[in-house]
C-alpha cells in the first residue's frame, strides 16, 4: 500500500472499525495524510506532494503547555 498523496510506503493503521472490520484508518508517516479504507481517494494534483514540496513546507510550532498544568 502507498500513500495517495505522496506515494510513500510508510503507512500504518491508526484505527479499525469496532464491528466486523468494516473499515480501517491509515496514516502516512511521511506527509501525515490519513484516510479510511472505504473512501474513494481523489486528490487534486495541486495537493499532491513530492520530496521537494515536503522539504519546502513550513514547520508548525509546538503549542506551549498550559500555565499551572504539569
């Protein structure tokens, strides 16, 4: 299986249907895209990613911890 957005093979199952294995949710370890096994994936070519586009993406800053919460 490969990611429909970046074609990576770094796919893992992150959730399964609680009854009858009706669906699974997959996540790409490279571009963080996730999808359900029952979906028909149609990604517009403008949203497809390759190594160059991924390297050029901005890093999202981490959310600082709440004050007074350990």
